[in-house]
């Protein structure tokens, strides 16, 4: 999808009628910024003054030929794609132009659709190339230019900061984005951040596709005409109209109904949609960002998600890591949510025992940041003294005084491992020493947490540790 409004095209041809017809054709195809020149000597001075995204160049012109210009353009403006358009249908000339850096070579009279699709393709490829080089620069410079756009996302993780940098670059593109990640990892926050960083003036409009059948999807997104169906007493503009000049965020895209997938594909390809009960196409310029916690590629393989829609969506992809894969964020998020919850609940921000961070890092947070946020809000709501109690967290995380029955399998694995290593059945003392050692490692040396993991009291663990030390050779 190329957005004609954002690109400037220059057409150079000494024949006025060609300039006129090519300009009209491209304007009709949605390209609004078009410059024309019938004198090739003025091309370079124009390029010094204006930003041009693509050039359509005639080959045979008086004064400076198109071929001469092509050499200069490839040398000084290699990022601008040049489409050569000429009456000469000769293979040698075409090959020479392509070697000289032309993006494509079209023979006059050029079929309208051919010229438009060639221009769109060239712009798509060059804008992707530009993004790649910006991305490279950005990643090498290792900084975010607009940190305000990402301020709602609290993180000190290098993985997340690389993601923010990538998002800042793709924010400038109008191509769709797929955001993938487990529930609660911050997909909607990232989508909002991309919208803010894009500088788009329109709104950020979220729509949850889960549970919408095709009728509901069409009505919600595209709206309806008055009288379109029983009960449609008023016309309704859909959310896509609200997202005009902004971003439409489609959450849970993996659950989108098959028929709705076709409508979304049309919207992405043609930037067009139909309101329910209308056969008049409407135009949308909203940027589309989608999110899912499912594997879209896998869904395409099983036929549950259209291949062509996937390929339309997949230009930019963001994969958010689960919280358990960025343990360095536990402590900053804990402080952030303590602050936020204390403010919201009008309480003083409590302090917490240092073991809390270790305890939280041991947990795998299937609900990710959302789960952590809820846990902390609840603990702050319940607590009365100045220091948070670990009890509520222990309960949630499931570390109980007695190990669960299902623990027998891993224990068998431990015993088997020791049996192999020792070449005999290990003694009870050896198994115990091993487990105590592992628990202490997992708990970062915190005896309270290690004791909980082992199902001991802290005093019992302390005794065992002392005994282990005495048994050291
Ligand atoms: N890095 C973060 N910093 C602060 N808050 C966060 C962060 N990530 C997520 N959150 C919070 O966690 C909650 C869930 O975030 P969000 O809705 O963006 O996740 P999601 O991945 O879109 O979830 P789902 O897949 O369930 O729709 C929100 O309250 C959000 O504010």
C-alpha cells in the first residue's frame, strides 16, 4: 500500500501531451504531489530545491538526454527510483538503462495500469529501503529520538529498547504493523506508542476483533446507512471513519472471521470500504496496526487465516518478549506499579522486603505485565503497615509450605540424574544436599524463599545448610 499523498513524483519529458496525460493518470491514481518538466536542463536544480521521491524520465530529449541524466541521478541521488519511459523498444537500450540504475524501463505508449503499478512498486521498495537504512542508523546510534512516545512503557530491558527503536523507525511508514506477543505483554501500549511517534494528527482507534461475527465487524468498523437493516434508524459512521488521518488498531486479529478477512484485505489493498447497506465505496487513509497472541503463520498454514491478508499485513513485525524473559524489568515495574497504585488508592507508597523482587523473578507470569500490575494493586489495597507483606505474593505465586503432589516427576528426574552421575542410587543425604543447593541458587541466596521452595521452615533450612557445610570435605 502506497499513500499517494505522501510522495512527490517528477515527470520529465519534452512532449507536453505526455506530461499532461501522465500527470492526469497519476493524479487519478491518488498521487497528489506531481511536478512536471519539459526541459531536462532544469532537473538537477529542481532536485536541489525540492524533495522528490520518484522520477519518470523520457530517454530522448534535446539538450541533456535521459541517459545522461540517469547516470547523474544514480550517482548523486541513488535513493530516488527512476522509471525510464521511451518510444525505443530496443533490448540493448533497455539493458543499458537498467545497468545504469533505472528501476524499470517502459515502452511508449505505456498502458495506464502498467505505469501506475510500476510507480507504486518503485515507491514501496524505495520506502522500505529508506526504512532499512534509517533502522540501521538508529540501531547503531542506540537512542530513541522521541522518548515521550514510549513513556507509558516502563522497561530497562535491552530487548525492549531495541523494540522501541525499531518502532520509532516504522512509525514513519504507512505500512501495516503486526504486533505479536503473549497476553498482557503491552501490545496495545506499543501500538499507541507507534501512533504517537508517527505524528499522525488523527485519533488512535482500538477495535477488538475477538467475538465479532462478520455482521458485527462490518457494522462496528465500516458503519451503516440509515435503514440498512431492521433497527438501523440512524446512519452510523464506523470506527474506520473515526480513525481518519490516524491509526486503526485491530486487536486479536487471529480471531477475525473469514468473511471479515476479505473486507480487511480490500481496505488494505484499495484503501476502500463499503458501509453496510451501501454500494458506494468510501476511502480511508487510516494506518492499520494489528495485534495477536497467536502465531499467524501457523494459522495461515492451517487455512484459518488468509495468506494474502497475512502478506499484506506483515511488512513490519514486532515480537514482544514475555515478562519472564526480561527479569531485569521486574524491579522497575514493581516500583512503577507501587507508585501508581498508591496514588490511585490514595495511600502512602509502601516499601517492600528485598526478597520480593527475587520471589517475583521466580514466577513465570502467564498473564505478563497485566498480571503483575493486578497483583501489586491488590497487595497495596490490602496492606495496612508501611511494608508490604510477602504473604499475598507467596499465595498468588503458589509457593506453599508443602510441595504439590505433581512434584514427584521432577524429583524422579533429579534422582535419575544423580544415579547416572554416581553410578549407584544416591543416598537421602546426597539428594537433600542437591535440592538445598538448587533452591538456594534459584532464590538468589535468599533463605526465606529457598525454604518456601523446598517446603521447609526457614529454621529447618538453616539447620540443613549448616549440616551441609559441616559435611564439606
Ligand atoms: N512495559 C509496561 N509498562 C507499564 N505498564 C505496562 C507495560 N506493559 C503492559 N503494561 C500494562 O499491562 C496491561 C496490559 O497491557 P496491554 O493491554 O497493552 O497488553 P496486550 O498485550 O495488548 O494484552 P492483550 O493481548 O490481553 O490484549 C495494561 O494495563 C498496561 O498498561
